[in-house]
C-alpha cells in the first residue's frame, strides 16, 4: 500500500524551495534598488559641481539646444546631399571629342557641335583684363568664398530691393558651373539645393583655377558657341589671347544672357552691356576709370557673319543621335545631313513665341515645346523652349510632363487592336477601381455611349472602364511602348488618364504611328553621316533598322475615323486647319499644370506642350485653347504648296473622283453650267492644281459652240 505521507513531504519541499526563491528575488530587487538610489545620489552630488546659475545657465542651455539642432540638421543635410552627389558619379570631366558640322535637309550649314567645346586656352595664358572682366561681373569674391558667397547674395538682394527689380544675381561662379556641369535650368527648390551642395563639392575637389577654367570653357556664349575661346573666334575672329579690353568686356557680358546680348543679333545691346561690365571693373576696384575710358570711347566691333540663328535645341538632340550612330565607327570628325526643315522650324518657333507673348500673361504660362515629324519619320523641327540662351534645357526631348487626356488614344488603340469598334457601346457612369473613383471633367455622366463619342468628348470613365473590365494595364503599357514612347510608363491604374510623364518627342512619335498606317520605327533626325573627305559612314535609307507594324490597318482606320472628328466637333476645334482635314487629341493635367495638343495630317504629326518650368498652375489653360492655336498656326504654314496626303483610312477630300466626273459632265453639257468653286481650299496643293488642270483640259477639248448669225444691219455695214 502506497505511503500517503511521502507526497506531502515532496510537496512541502517544493513549496519551501519556491518560498526561498521568492525571498531571494525580493531581497535582490531591494538591494538593486538601494544601490541604484545610492548611485543616482552620488552622481547627482557629483554633477552639482557643474551646475551653473544666472546668465551662465542661459549660455549653456543655448549651446545645448544648438548642438541638438546641429545633430538633427546634419542628418537632414546628409539626406539632401545624397541625390546631389549622385550627379558626380559619371565622367563629368570628359568633354565629347566629336566634331560635327550639321546641314539641313537641303544641304545648308546650320551649326556645329563638339569642336567648339574643345578650344580651351589655359587661364594663365589669358590676358589679365579678360579674367578681371569676368570676375567683376560674375563673382567679385570668387577667391574668397567656398562655393556659396553669402555676402554677395546679401549685396545682390539689397541692390534688387533698391532697384525694385532683379538687377543682380546671387549665384556664385561655382554655383553657375555646378548648374552647367550637372544640372538643368529648371527653377525648382530641388535644383537649387543640389546646386548648393555641388558647389561645395566642387570647391572641395578642385582648385580655384580649375573651377575658373571649366567655367570659361563650358558656358554657352550665344551663336551656337560654348566657351570663351570659341566665342572670341566667332564674334571677333581672334584668339582669346588677343582680345582687347572692349572685346573682353563684351564677352564677359554674355555669360548671364548670351542670346539677349549676342552682338551678332543686337550689337547696341551688347555694347550697352559691355559698358556695364566696364563699370563693374571700376566698382570692384580691379581697374580705374582712366584705364577703362578708352574701351568706353571705342567699343568693340564684330566679324560680320550675317543673321545666322542656329536651331540649337534641334542640334543638341541631333548631336546625341550622331554620337549613338557613330560610336563604333571610330571617326569623330563628321558632317551630318539632318532632317530639319528650317522654314518649318522658324514657323514653329514663331508660333510658340507669338502666342506666349499674346496670351502668356492671361493664361499664366511661360514656356512651350514643339516637335514636328513628317509622315516618313523625318523630324522636321524641334522647339525646346523660348530662349536657348536663357535655358539650354530641352523641354521637347528631356522634360517628362504628365499627359492628361492626350494619353487616351493609346488606351483606345489597344481596345481597337483587341476587337473593339468605334461603334462599340460602353457605359459612362460612376466607376470605382479600389479607392480610386475618377470623374469626368464636367462632373456629370451621360449613360451608355459609343467609343467614338467617348473619345471625341474626352470622357474619363470610359477608358477607365475599358482598362478595368476588358483590357487591364499591362497591354496598354505595352502598346504605348510599342508605338515609340521611350519614357518610363507607369503601371498604376491611373495611367489610363495620363498620369505618366512623357516627353513631347514621345507624344509626336506615338501619334505618328496613326499617321503612318500603324507602322513604327521610322523616326529619325540624321539621314547621312560623311567625313570631310566625303567617305560615307552612315545612310539612313540603308543602315537604319527596318520599320515594323504595331497596329493593324483596321485598328488604324477605326482610330483615325474618331480622331478626325476631334478638331471638327470635339475639344480641339481651334486646331482645325482651313480646308485640310486633320486629326488629334487635347490633354490637360490636374490643376492645369500642363496643356497638350498632338495632331496629325497625312503629311505631318506635331506635338505641342505649354506650361511652366516650376510646375506652377496655369490660369485654366486647356489643351484645346492655346496649344491648339499654336499647332494650327505653324501647321497651316507647313501645308502650303505641298502634295496633300490622305490620313490612313480617311478619304482624301481633295482628290475626289466624283467631283472630277461631275465637272467633266458639266463641260460636256456646255459652258453655261458653271462649276461650283465655293469649296475650293485657299491653299492649293499640287494634287489639287493637277485636278483643276485636268478639268481645264476638258473645257478646252469640248466642242465649240456655233456663233449666232449676225444682225442684218451689221452685215449691211
């Protein structure tokens, strides 16, 4: 029989052990607490020796807070500096060794790139008055600051306040070099922060002489020239070593506004600016009034080079294209025959400037960009901004701006390629895609409608419903890329309404597929590359990759049948060309930051963007207003005296066999039946002229009508 006393003894021993453990824990915690209190009391007594009172305590508190803020600020500054320092990872010292002379489509020289950046003269070999003129105007304390001149900034601000306008800039010479080497001219806070950090980085890694050398060699000086040495040769036919004080002052005045003060464009303005530079020399204490008097009395004269204005934005883009094409050839001194048509280029530039001057203040818009592509893929014009001298940033090829509704044709093209028709019916009603509930521009809904009506009226819910219920996002993204869009296209569902940033070149390339019957891969800016001895390096007609089809003929015809109605009864009526049928689509982004119109005929495709560099909102400007007007003005000019080609899938209204047959029938019935010419276009193409001549030949070959008998009185006479 089991002993009942044994378990009790066992449980008693366990209880006793637990009680002992509990007692040990209590005593240990008490001891730890007691010793901690002793330590804290000892530490408090010790630190009381350092306690200060009165004004000293205030100083200590300020220093303490300053150190805390400095530590936090250092972390923030490091976070801001990282993106800036990433700009320095490339081989930024390397200057391109290509020397390219560019010709337009007709063989006329239009500019150079490359070689004018390599004509470097060491700073030590430049005349003293050249260096002084530059520093007196651009950065008087260049040798005293460390990248950012705070005293110069304060002085500039005070002068601007005194003059009630911007008369002096606060950027140091190092900051300007940082912008030229690594950044763009976009006026954003991010760019200014990067500029400040990069200025300090340059000062840390280069000597003052090296910074000055790079600045003088890389700055744009107007007339398509880069660097003071190239400018000296272009404007005065001299080496920089031979410049006199008057000439040096004129060149020093070009750094801030090379286009405005370029002497070959506006010599009086250049001389007035040079006189300001001479005054700067005196005010800075670099020269006396007596030393500059002769230069004031005898201002510089320039070499007569005629009124040559280079299409600089096009040349920058074409230069990049040349480097891609000729990279493996090993030959870097080339003559490039380009696709640019200078008449269309000037017309596009004039249209942008005309409308921005007329309506820019009303719409609060300051910048614009244009790309024109002929139906064969040749890029005929690029407008990258209003003033290349003020900003060399190419807004046509580098700026990625949201497209708004101008992205919708890529969605509809995907739908047409997947079996939809213009008459297919989709509901225009409220729709939600997750947490996103897009609405129409009018905030109203129209119920069921055809795809044709939806695109003409630029309804938002219909393309969203197409993407959500029928297509999905990946095919739309793939279609945009297949049609020639090179900018990254977002995979987010909002991309169907144009939240992705595309360039103007992307838009012109993509829409040109509709003008080229669904064919892609024809866009080009270089037709031939030859050496100066005549050796052919590249020929587009033979060496370019073959184009290929991305849209079926049926899909193209369906899209074009809708797109031609947008300038006629849709949102782009201000883009309608006189007696020339065109197609296109408007686009307006949120808060009216960007406005687009991309349109095409059978001959040309052109994309127009208007907006502000700082992404500020415009004054309710839509794509159907100013951009459509800009497009209409230069496209009307571009279609003068050319063979008008039909838009694929759309009947050519100018070569109408029925009209010719009717005219022939009228000729056979006698001259008393007049031909109705009320619909004749004011601008006659060669095709129209040919048709009219054929009608005239019919009249000439018609049988003669017998003359009526003469009155008896006349015969008697």
